[in-house]
C-alpha cells in the first residue's frame, strides 16, 4: 500500500465525516429547540443509543459481512434521508442516528484497515467530525437546518465513496497482523477495559472543559480537531506511549488554570485530544481483522462517558481528578498492551509491530 493512497482515503472519509456530523447535530439541535414530541433528555438518549451505542453491534456485523464501503455509503444515504424529515421528528431522528452509526463504523473500518497498525490515518478520519459537530450546533442554535443542501451533499459523497470503493480493490484493506491462539484473555480484557475507560473519561473531561469555554466557541472545536489530526502523526513518530502520556500530563495543569486563563483551556483540549487516534489504533491491533468492532467499541465507551457525565458535577476539581485518572489508566493500558503484544504475537509480527510502536 502506498501511503499516499491511505492519506487520500482517510482525508476523503474525514470530509464526509464532517458532513455527516453537521447534518446529524443540526437536526438534533433543531429538535431540542422545538421539543414538541419528547423531553430533551429523551431526545438525547434516543440519539445517543442509535448513533453511538449501536456502533458496537453494527461494527461487528460490518466485519462479518466484509462490506465496509457499502456500509459507509448506506450510512450517508440514511443520514441524507433522516435530515429531510424534520416534520416527522421521531422517525427522522431514528433514521439519522442509525445512518450516523453505519457511516462511522464503515468509514472507521476502512480507515483502520488502511492504517496498517498506525495511528495517523484514524486521527485524520475522526478529527473533522469535531468541526462537523460545531457547525451542526451553530446551525441548530440559529434554528436553521438546510435539509436539502445536506441531502444533496451526502448523496454526492456516497457516490464518490462508492466510486473510490471500486478503486480500492487493489489495496489491501485487511489488518494482516493476525493474533494466534493465546491463553492471555485476562490480560487482553484488562487492556480493552483500560483503553475503553480512557475514551469514556476523555469524553467527560472534554465535554466539561468545552462547556466552560463557551466564549471560545470557534477555538475549542478547532483545537480538538487539530489535536486529533496531529496526535496520530506525532505518536507514530515519537512513540504511542511516551508521547500520549506526555500530552495528557501537560493538559491537566492547563485545565486547572483555564478558569483564569481560558486560552490555556483551549491548549489543554488540544493536548488532551491527541490520545484519541492512539486508542483507536491500539484497539484495532487488539482485534485483528475486526476494525469495525474496534471502532464500535470505542464509540460505545464514548457514549458511556456521555451518560456518566450527566450525573457528575461540572467543576474544576472534577476535571482535574478525571484528567489524572484518564492519564493513569492510559499509561497502564499501554504498559499492559505492549506486554500483551509481546507475549501473544509471533516473532515476525512482534518485530514488524515494534517499528510502529517505539
């Protein structure tokens, strides 16, 4: 695989990711403002379940079918259809949420497969989604939902993805690193739990910190997007474990000082977001040949973090403590991850993998 091909597909899917999230969140925010058919909490739970929780089983189903590109195209078309149903809010929300989930697991599966156990491409794919959410929120707050425009753009995107899907036939989209039979299920489960907990905590901390920086409406999503984009690149260059722990540690005092110096909070979110591509790439290594499952589990952890955040106090101390906990869990998750890789992979595979994770 030529790296240029991987970058091209990751960027293409990333741009469509922006469109999908912008259309979804615009519709979601519009329904929250109207709140004519259900309470806001009900709207949130319905969307979260269909758009995020469903990614875990849909990711596994995508892997079993082996049709990631088709799943991605179907997701685009469903989001386009759901976005055009503001007059039937419940149906539109469910269709749109399901389409969002299908796009994420399909696009995530393709990107993780092309990444060849590196964190760069997953970061490029997930990063634009943050900008899409910000655009969707801005449109929803303005009570403006350009349904027809979103539908046309998403149908066009689905067509482009389908055409490029055929051109990918000469590129291997399978994670060639196969894990042999092993008795290390306890270690495996611990690593998945630790990395999943890191994703959940990152969602909580990022959500709380973003909410406290409302006056930096445009800087926050830009910082998070840039952090996710560059996080995978730098982590592949300097080492997943060392670089990401350093960024997480740096973000904690920045969050603490952000109450007096908001710009430091923006920088903290930039640093904190750099861990996302690494957790995705590490999960894909733990589930060889199941990239959709790995991506779906990460999204499930993100949804659990959003649910937990509803019952937590939003203050500086909470952000500080959860940020420290996320750093601690990520550190030991990567320690045990490397131990699992070393004890499970064959000599050839371990040597090849160590080129990716210094």
